[in-house]
């Protein structure tokens, strides 16, 4: 049985694919995110956050920054780490100054973040966060 955990739920075909007409959450995310519970929806996202020394608390600022100052990439259906659990997500690319250990200095890096608002409207699920 397939479970859709995102507020947007129409048009699911059972496979990872782009959703035309996005962004799905651009108008709502800034209003919802401060009061929302933050959930990391995939093991890869959790691993990438750890590698970048970020956590769930950082995601609020990351997502706000991406929506306000980044550029919309696409909306798409994504499967979470729990099998047969899907979400309709928006993805953004944005630039951030971050410490690069190999270079031993701060540098501008392009990041990619993918998220959705949950069905209950009080959860934000992050599917992906990494450098581009």
C-alpha cells in the first residue's frame, strides 16, 4: 500500500517524476516553517546533513533562504526511506558561503534542497540537502 505524506497529493503515478506547474509550496512554506516540526525523510539526507555539520534546526533557515533567495528547480514525486512512502516535493538551488575544510577557507557553494509540507500542515519533510 502506498502512503503519500505531503499536503500535495494529486497526480501520483507510482514513480519518481516531475510535477508540472510548480512550485507547490512557495507561498506557504515561509508561513508554516517556523511552527512546523522538521523531519528528515531519507537516510541519504541525514548522512549529507551530518557531513555538512547541519541538523534539523538548521533546516528552517536553509529552506527559508532557498525559497527567498534561491531559484526554484522543479517539483517532483520522491520516495522516502520508508518503502512505499511518497511525497510531492519542491526543490531549490541557492548559494551560501560555507567553510571548506580542504581549502581551509570560506567559499561560495551552490546547494540543493528538496522538501514538502506534510498532510497535517505542521510538518516539513526534507528529502535532500547537498552541494550541487
